[in-house]
C-alpha cells in the first residue's frame, strides 16, 4: 500500500490530487492548516487528516511526529501548499510581503522536506513531488503564445522558479529519493479566481503522473500534463 502525504489538500489541486490517488489505491494523509476544512475534506475522501501549516516550523514538526506515530513511514510526499501573494503593483511590493510568499512557497517546502525525509527513507521507493509552475519558467513566460507571458506577479513567479531549482538540487543531493516538480498549467482554482481554462483534473495530471510513475522515469525533472517543461 502506497502512503501519500499531501500538503494544502483540503481544496483545489491538493484535494483533486488526493481524490485521484485515493481512487488508485493510495492511502492518503491529507494535510491542511484549517482543521475544520481539513477534517471535512478527509472524511469526504476516506483519508486521514493531519494538521499542518507549512509556514510554521512547530506545526510541521508536529505533523511529522503524528505520521511517525501512526504510519511510521510514507512513500510519496506532495508539497502542494502555496499562496499567490498580495494583489498590488510591483512598485508597491514590500520585503515583508516577499518574506510571506517565499516563507510559504519556498521555505515551506524546505521545512516539510526536512521533517519528512526520515519518514520517506522508510520506503522502498520514496518520491517527492513539488508543485511548481510554468510561471516560474523563463522559457514559458517569454513565449508570446503562452498565457503565462501576459501575467505580472513578481513574488509568485519568483517563488515558483525557486521551487523548481530546489527540486533539482534536492534530486542531486538525495539520489536515494526521487524529487520532481509538476507544472499544473493554468487551472481554475481559488488562486486565480477560478479563471483558468483547465479543469482540476487536467491540472493534476502532472502531479498524479509523478506520484505514480515507475522509478525508471528519473529525478530532477519539471513536467506538465504534456511532458517536460523548458525553463
């Protein structure tokens, strides 16, 4: 039985990923910072709710201790939790706002990965999937044919570029664990006011692929639902 822990899984991409992997036979540990919503989502899926706020060190360590006590190990870690940041002009951005976005989207992945590495190493085939974005790709955001080239969101895009680089560095540093990044594409979620043209199912295709593929597919990659993403 594959045990999969997903952060930010009470709604959107995280919830749809949990639903799809559960249908494929994964045992889902549904992580969320809102206890009421997280518990409700877990009950809906037949999953176990684990409280976690990826921006808080103590919360992340409690979550890892909870999983260690109940499951003992995990096979797949999906770092999905993230925020888009303030809706202000680039000129109005502040250092505190940058710290908030990077504290969740980037440092959050470091916190969770650090805490859960011992649990992953209890698996015979450990996998980490980091939810990144084509918005953090130089190639994608400079392609006039792509929607991403029309968007200005300095903190979010920079944080997702950092997520992809973190993924490649972890892949090199930890060859016993497969680290890959998923670009969901422009998907209708709360982050964009449900404006994306892709469905949640389409948006989770790359995440589900990375969580279920054979080990021979490799590590240190960024893919979307169509294949490798240049960045």
